[in-house]
């Protein structure tokens, strides 16, 4: 080291020391005293409970929660143990939000639209008909300010939400009647929840709620004429191809459903910094893993359904989709006119969707239409 270099180096070191001393000036006048790191007692262990809206170990969605707990445990060197409960095991599936909000449990997993009755705005952080697909949702939530708005929306409920996975674009559903025009929706009974269900009703159909375990029998016996569920992988497990003739696409009502991992704010803030970062990192890993796993399994099972089970894939006619879209805009307008948080969430969502829509023709769209189907 040359003399001038050494002099510069020493000068810089002095500057660092001065800054460090200034930082701890209140505690001591001694320049020898070390700067204190945030207090972490590595003997402290934390035992948390995680409640979910999914049946225990439900493929991908429930499995993802088990993985989240495992990753947190491994990353924390065993200092943090999270026990995962399926819907109904500790609290009913649709009470996950309240259980985490009240602090009865520390963490929950579900989807924002399940709490629509309590917080209409929450739906925009899950999915809305003709809204953004999974990639666009992640771009908004992770990279475009969506999660910050989501956390603000849940602030008064003592909850910190994180993107916790995505189902990918869902399928339109299983029908026993061919849909040739919007008239064919008239009088049709379909299991389709949420905003999609409201749109279906506007189009002359009847949306019904049927518990997961009863859909197959209802479809088989003609109690319902159609049902949507998730995508090819999960639908195959339900066996719908055995009792319905047509498999319609696209899943206009759920174009990319984002899942939600929520943490009780006080419990989170009581954690040492490293465990807070571990929770956030595991949530991010879950968000990534869940969509990747869904895409991998859905593509495999779509082929299986078509080639091994002879399922007929049908596209909804353009005029049917155009009508669904018109009604969707009306339902969303009605929803946001009555609630200021929903209005704000919708404005941010719609602005980002428009931004993506203007950009997509120059990349994803041309690639998918011209080269995406090349094998
Ligand atoms: Ca669905």
C-alpha cells in the first residue's frame, strides 16, 4: 500500500469510527465501546400456529403451507416452529382472517376474496373477472406497489398480508350442456362463487354455493348443470371428467387468483429482526413455488385429460365472453361505489392492468400467439 493510499484508508476508517461513535453517542462517551447489534437471544424459540382455508394437506395450496412452515423452521435453525392446521381443524375455513386478526393464531393462509363480506377491497388482491393474470398480479403485488396498498388495506385489522402463491389462470368449468350463445346460460345452475357468480346471475344463470365434497355428486345427479373449480390438476382429482361432458375455457372469472399469507402484526413485531426477515423470505418462496408448481401440474394434467380421458375442451364463444365482461364491469362498479377502500384498490388495480395491457402486445402477446404453441 502506498503512503498516500494508506493515509486515505486511515482517514476513511476514522470517518467510519466517528460515524459509529456518533450512532451510539447517547449510551457512552467511550470510543472503544462496540456498536450494539439488534438484541437477538438465540436461545429464544417461537411456537406459532398457522390456520388455512384449505383441507389438510390439500395438493399445492395446503402442501405449500406445510413447506412454508418447514422452510421457516430450517432457516431459523429450529428457533421457530409453525404448526399448520387445515380448514376446520382449529377454526372453520372462513374464519382464518378473524383468527389471525384477533391474535388467537399468528399466521393464516387463504385468498382475499374469502373476506369480501368484511372487506370488499380484499377481492382486488385475489382476483376479479377479466382482471390480471398471475404474472401481471405478481408484477403489481411484488414489483408495482400492490402489496404496500394491500398492507395498508389490512392495517386496521392488525394484519400484515403477503402474496402467498397463485393458482395460475383457472379453467372456465365443467358443463353438461354446450354453450353456443349467451341464451344457453339462461336457467343454467352452476357452482361458481364470488363476483363470477354475480356475473353469471346477471347473464340469466343461477350461481349456487356447494361445498367441495358435494360438487361431484350434485353434478352427477343433475342438481347442478355446471361447476368451476380450479384448473386441470385439481379438477382431475375431483373426477369431474367422469360426470361432465365439456371442459370450458378460459377461466374468465379467475384469470390468476393470488393467494394470501397473513401474519398478526403484533406477533410479527414481537419477533427478533432475523425471524421477521425469515417469515418474509419464506412467504416470497411460497409465492414463487406455488405458481410454478401449479403451472407444471396443470399443463401435465390438461394433456392427461385430453389424451387419456377424452375430455372435450371448448372455448366460450366471443359473444358470451363479451357479455360476461360487460356484466363484470357493472358488478365491480357497483361494488366500488359503496366502499372507499374498494374504490382505491380498484383504481390502483385498474391502472396497473392498463399499463400491462399497453405493454403486453410488444412481448408476451406476440410471443404466445406466434411461438408459444410451438413444441
Ligand atoms: Ca375457482
